[in-house]
C-alpha cells in the first residue's frame, strides 16, 4: 500500500510524562504505517524547555503561525514541586499560555461522542463546543477590602490628563470589598474573529452570550464588537455556509443549552467559559474524551487534548506497570490537524485519513473495547465493555483502520 503523501508539514509539539509516551505510540501504531508524515518537530518537554531557556516554546508558536497548523502533546506547567523535581533554573510559564498569547488565539473545547457513553443531559446528541475568551475580566482584576467609612471611586485619566471620577460606593454603614477589571477592544475583536472563523470552519451555528442588560457598558461592548465584526466581515460567509450567529443573555443561553440537541459553538466571556467548559466536560462524560483547538484571529490552528500529562499513570508506567490511559483526545488532536492540513493544502486523502482514524477509534469503543476510565461509565445494551491497556487499545484501532483504508 502506498502511504498518504503530505504537501506541507504540521508543527509537531511534543510534551511530557504519560502523554509523551502515548504520543510516540500513536505515531508508531496509527500514523506512520499509513502516512508519509511530514512535521516540524519541537520538543516542549520540560527538560528541553529548561535546556533552551524556554526558547523552544516561542519557536514552536512561530512555526504554527508560519505553517498554519500545529498539534500539541500535553505539557507540564511548572509549579514549586516541579521546579524541584526537574531542577529548573526558573518556574517557566505555561507553554499553552505562551502559545495562546503569541497567536492571540481562542481555545475551543469539543467532546468526542460515542454511543455507550451518554451525556448527563439526554437531549444532547451532538457536541457542544465552548469557546472561552482568554483575556482580562476578573482574571486580570485588582481588588481591595474597603473598611467601614471608606469611599470607593473609579478614576480614569485620559491621554490629555483629564480625570473622570465615578463613585462606586460609600462604605458608611459597613465595610466591604471592591474590584476593578478591564478588557481591551483589540482582544474582544480577536476573540470574535476566532469564533466566527471557527464556526465557518466547522459549519456550526455560533452563540454568544453575556449580561449586557445589567452590564450596559462593559458587557454591551462585547455584544457590540461581535455584532460589528459579524456585519462587516462574516455575514455573507455565514449565509453561504448556511449557519447563523445568535446573541442572547447568558442566563437565557444556559436554559437553551440544557434544552438543546447540541451541535453548536457557544462563545463565552472569560469567567463564563471557565465555568461552563468544566460543566460541559463533566456532563459529556469524560475529560479524557475532550479535545481542544486554539484558533487565531487570522485562522491558524493548534490542536491538542484538553487533559494534562496524566502524571499518576506515568509513575505507574515508570514502575513497569501496565496503564490503561485513554489516548482518544490525543488521537483526535492529530486527526484534527490532518483534516485541517488536508483542507488547507487541497489534499483530500489526508482529510479522509483523519476521518477514517476518528471513525476507527469510535467504532472500537462502540464494539466494547476501551480504556479503563471509559469502562467505568460505558452502558450499551448487548455490549460488555472490555478494558484494554493503552497499547492494545491502539493496536485494535490500527487493525480497524487498516481494514478501512
Ligand atoms: P491530568 O493530567 O488531566 O490528570 C488528572 C486525572 O484525570 C488523572 O490522574 C486521571 O485520573 C484522569 N485523566 C486525565 N486524562 C486521562 C486520560 N487520558 N486517560 C485516563 N485518565 C485520565 O491533570 P493533572 O493531574 O491535574 O495535571 C498533570 C500535569 O498536566 C500537570 O503538570 C499540569 O501542569 C499538566 N496539564 C497540562 C495541560 C496541557 O498541556 N494542556 C492541561 C492540564 C494539565 P486517575 O488518576 O484517577 O486515573
Ligand atoms: Mg475551570
């Protein structure tokens, strides 16, 4: 059999711990036998980030910008314990944060659905993708306690030195708290563009929600910028693609999401997205089945699993024990990258490979072969789930894939 040829390379960002082990197996078992793999390889393991003084992370981000498509393995975000464990010269920043900032991108989280693992909301038959704005609001706020008798005001000084003061609260009767937060038009606009681009790329409706009735200037600014961008740059493309953009209040959105069938993208402000993406991940079944895509406003894509490096399993693996770590989200990071690469390069056989690998992975689970985490939640009539170790699970998928190709 001739291997599938790639035209342009994908930026490949390797990572840490158990996901690094699985990364190698996925390439050996599911990709390299079928595809003449072309990647630009960046080793984002903590060891190599330390060795390169984290330059490798910026180089990888630049490669995604240049090549248009990247795929990333989970990486360790250092904390005090990791600084000691890896004898780091510095507590290097989260690679995801660095790459997100470099690409000015938005993260979209999408669940992989299989029959047998039912969402907790029975009406959800298609995935709900959450897009979380990743800048500002309460994540970049300043806060203070206000003792009784104090007085809080908002002061804004213009470029010309003109000062505007807006009273917030007089804490005459009781002490209390105050916070100041902000966002930037440029960041909100990038967020909007990434959302519209991703909706077009996925051919799915886009919802955006905030609380503009109560927050008539702050949240309203988000609503206005989304509306402006849509009118100016995306309306025609949406019409052509047969999809819609829809704004509603956050509380109305929550009610509609629960009643919905799924199958749309839900853009959320930073805090809403933080909370809602965790709620949806749990409600759809498993973090190990959640994929994540970073989309830049200029339409560059980085695919990855939403979960981390699965440290506990890694130490079992190092001790020589078999592990049943779920590779699905990492496999789907690769298939997402192949489909996007193929689409950008006009290489339908690469798109087809991505689709066939996704189908083989889902079919194997639906036939009852899965990793231990899924066995615990799998319920399907007539199918008794069997838990395999990671490698045997990958081999099962490869067998199915080989038959389909
Ligand atoms: P985690 O790696 O996602 O794992 C948390 C737990 O969830 C695991 O111990 C495991 O539960 C379960 N789990 C997650 N993925 C699984 C999979 N594929 N298959 C089976 N079970 C899975 O999160 P963490 O332990 O909080 O973080 C570990 C490291 O990952 C940290 O250093 C963190 O900085 C990093 N991290 C990286 C990213 C990223 O690169 N995008 C994201 C999050 C965290 P059981 O142990 O009960 O089996
Ligand atoms: Mg959260």
